[in-house]
């Protein structure tokens, strides 16, 4: 008996300060006492752009301002390292991850 599992990626669109739009697939989320974090990969319409991309995880912190959720870069190096290590631990069995 085969099991049909439909793949429905969690895709989000972000706009930077200059108005340029980016599309990401959310691979994982972690919640800790310091906040909620997302690990994402860029999504490209053009296969050539995908080949040119470094393939690095984009890790952001979820914050709230005026009742709306926003994604912020993680400014603190120790916080970033802690969260990145947690994502690598969780995702290394599914994805090929090269730690640098």
C-alpha cells in the first residue's frame, strides 16, 4: 500500500529596504527562551540563478512590532552561532550541510 505524501513547501516573500523582493522556502523553525527563529533557503525561478547561489541557509529571528510579525537579522554573534548550530543539528540528516 503506497502512501501519498504531498509536498507543500512553506514559501514566503520578503521585501528589503530598497523594495527588492526575495522568495524563500522555510525549512525549519526553532523556538527558545530568546525567541523564534527560521532557517530558509532562497527560491529562484531561473535555474541559472540557483546554480550561482551559495546554497547557504538564511537564518533570521522572528519579531513583532505593532502587532505584526517581522523577520530580523540576528545581530549578536553568540546568539547566531547558537541558533545556527541548532539548525545544523536538526537539518544535517535531511540536507548536505558543510560547516565552515
